[in-house]
């Protein structure tokens, strides 16, 4: 951040103290749809802006989205949302962009599709390429190979695993970059430059030979073109690479940058255990898992299948028994008594739920006499019943609030998101990170199509599980193999790679055997409890929602080594939401306060690397809690907030927060 921008940020924060919080942007997303005569919601180049915004969201930075070039160029980093065409910018505008980069700006651009002869020279100067050559478009390049010569660049910090250094793009359209003096950070697997960096004056310009929508939104819609390399129990970060690349670009270009951390509580990773209870044996044996997790101080999460009728009795064939009954319901209630949470895992656990097109609203009795499955094909199925009615059943029987859903066999259909909203769910976990090439939560789209709006239900992918498919050459996990099975080591390896990106791990284990608990325990025993802990699924969902909605700003005083973060302090505390700081400066004091100065809390400082800190919201240690300022008035010489500003100690009731009180005994912290 330049000195001028730091001064402007300080001024903006001072003004915002008396008003609603106005965030100072770190990145400008430049929307080029109108310039390119393209639509954001339809066509071959749709969802470019969404994909660029998603990258900023995962990176954790404040950003603005604008169609105005002048507004964008007021920021230090500009991310072009759409691919460049020969008509996107006039020559005069390109000259402004070049001057801005030369003055220290950082430009990040997706592919160039065409260049006019009149602007080839200035485009060439900007990106360090030969823009007179053709930008050939192919769909036969399937991977991007990052250049070993640049592995030590700060921009490639997160690109340090084999699965990242060979980033999968499948058969999407890619554009060759005719380099000419730039740094070639990555090539396509078939040859030719894929990612380049050019230093121009004090700034830098980065060019990537793909469109953001093809490596972000396409994958999140599960429409990747043969990109996924491992469905489960592995590491597939090919979508995340681009958001993490953006984060590193910003961090390397600024002397201090702050971003919303992706792990709650000051840890560097959490393990989120979830359990699908979809059989009679699961209900009979799940107490082993429940007792273990309770002994560890962990709230596990149990997805309950509510098959309340017998297919043998009702249809004459054995698909599922009536394992959700008067005997097993009390066992489900015992989960809640042990402090765990429960969600729905459908009624019938249909293997072809992705093909169901019916949303009939039915009674329990009607559904019991129409819905069944034989030879892998369902009949009489209703997406409404599987999603909404299953929730109603659990809430009626267990007297609790069901917030989350996981479908049988992780199948989804076109009505899936609409029915989740009708059922008033908040979270769903029906995809694997490997299938989506992304490890972080996100919001899906209705019908899973490009042109529909975003769902309000948060998708939380799972990453590791007890499902091993011998058809894919995997060693089956069963009663005979479990004690020597490499599952815990494979889970640990996947978690280690995820942790390198500060990505969390959602674990699925069916609790239908006592030894499943033993395998989970073996995994947990491999983890460093000071860095990785077990965490409840719904608490993690709440954390991610809070992170997604979080608005914040920050101000740093190098002289006192004090960082002040302005945000909603109550939400930050409740959801254990840290902020990461990238800087070469020393930080010795951190304060988190709200925009109007109504409350102020401490930020516990944890150093992750030589240049990265975590600021963790906390009420601090050794804090005396009192009811109001009236209890502190006798003998007080002054009350100060954590930023050092003196507070009027004659007020009858100070706002909630942490304060420093100075009296005849010295100084002490109080919580009001």
C-alpha cells in the first residue's frame, strides 16, 4: 500500500467512525461485459464477473466491482473480469492503463481473444508479449504446468503441491500467449505460454490464457470438461489455484494487506466430522462415534435417513427396511443429548436421485405406498418429500431445528436447490471437493445452470470419507481390511495438502461399525491439536456465512506497530473469525473495533510465517468483567479504549467492549 493510500485509508476510517462502515477496496474488479457486448447471465462468456468476484471472496480481500475504468484505476490492483477483445479498450484507455501500471499498479487479466493492429504495440508493451501474433484458441490443452524456474516467487506461494503445479483445465477453450520478454510463469501441457508476468515501470501485469468462468463457475456448476482427477480422498485444487494466485499477487504488491482468514478460531485447519446414518446398523452402532466425539469435546454432525416404512412389506422386494422407527428414534435423540447436531439424509436414499423430476407434496402415508427402488431405479420419488418432508419428520420426532441436508449417494437434480430453500435449509453437503475441483464452500445456482440466480443455501463440499470403490482400483474398506487399511494415512495426507491452502477438511464416515470410530480416532491422533482441531459442521457453516458477509477495514500505524481492524465485533467474536495480515512490518498490538466506536476488543496476535500474522478476536486474558462503568468510577483517573483514546468515565453506561482503566492501583483491563 502506498503512503498516499494509507493516508486516505486512515482518513476514511476516521470519517466512518461516526457513520456506517464503508470499506476501502483492495482490489477493483473491472466488469467489461458491456464493452465486449456480452451478457453476464447468458452466452458463451457469461458469469465472468461472478467468477472474478468469487476469486476475490476466496482470497479474502475487500473489492469493488465497477464498469468505469477511471474508478478501477484508483485502486492498487485491478482484476479484469472478462477476456480482452480488440474493441474492449480504446488506444487512449490502454495508454492510461499502461501509465497506471508504470506508476505501481498491478493488473491481472484473463485471456486475450483478439488484438487490433492499431493497439498491438501498446498491448505488447503492457504484457511483454508479441501481440501481432494470433492468439490461437484450442480445447486440446488439458493442463497448465507451472514453471519450476519460478517456484520461489511469492506469487506462487500456494502453488507448491503436484496437483497445483499441474493445474487441470480439462478441455475448455484456452488461448496461447505469444511471449516476448515477459516471465513465463506457466505453460500448457502441449506447449506454449499459459501464464505470464511483465514488469513495467514500478508495476506488474499478469496475463492468463483462459477465461475465469471456465475455471471457476464451470467447475462449481459441476460442468467441468473432464478436469476432475480424483473424486474423493485426494486433493483437487484446480479451481482454487486462481484465487490463491490472486491473493499472493496482492500480498507481494503491497507492504501490508489484510484478508479474511479461511479457518475459524486461530487454527490453521479444522477437521469437520460428519456421519451418514442410512441403515439399521448405523443407528445401532453410532453411539460409539458419539461417545468418542463427546469425550474429545467435539460436537459431531449426524445426517439421518428417515426411512420409516418397509419396502418388503409395501412392495414385496427388499430395498430398505423401516429402520427409522420407535426403537431407533430414541437413539437419535441421544445424539442431541450428547451435544451433537443432526441434519437430514433424505427419506429413501435413492441412487438415482439425480434423475428425479417430481416435486409432489405428499403425506407420509402416501409416500410409503408409492416411493421405492428396484435394481437401482426409483419410482414414485418426490424431491420435495426427500428434502422437505425428511426435515419435517426429524423436527417432529426430535424436537430440534434441522439446518442441513445431504442427499443419498451425493446425488442432486434440477429441483434440488429450490426444494432446499422451500425446506428452509441453510447448508448442504452433496458434493466432493474433488468433483468440483474446489475445496471451499460456495453458493450453487438454481437448476445447476449458468443463467439462474444463486441459491441462498451454502454448499459445503466434503473431502475425505470411508467410501472406497474397488471398481476404481481402491482397496475396499470392510470388516476384513479395516485394521490394516491405509485410510487414516490417506486422509492425513489429503488434510496436509489442504492445510497448505488453509482449507478445511470435511470428513464423512458412516458410523455403522465400531471400527469406523477407531479409524477416525487414528486420524485425529495424527493431528497437532495446537493447529488442527475437530469442529462442528453447522458451526463451520455459520463461520463461513459470517466470513462471506463480513465487511471490514483496517489501519496500521508503523510507529506504534498497531493494527486496528474495523468490523462487526460481535459477529467476529461469535464466529471466531480471524484476519490474516501479510506484511514485512512488525505487529505488536492489534485491536478490533466496530465502525461507530461502540465496542472494542483485543486481537490476539499469532505469527504464522515471517511475514504473515493472524489477528484473532478475543476478550483477552486477565480481563475483569463488570456490569457497567458505574462500578468503576471510584478512584478512576481515566478510561481508555484499546486504541488509546480516552473515554468519558462519567457516562452512566459505557458501550459493551474491552477498556483499559487507570486508577491508583495502576492499569487493568475491564470487560463491560
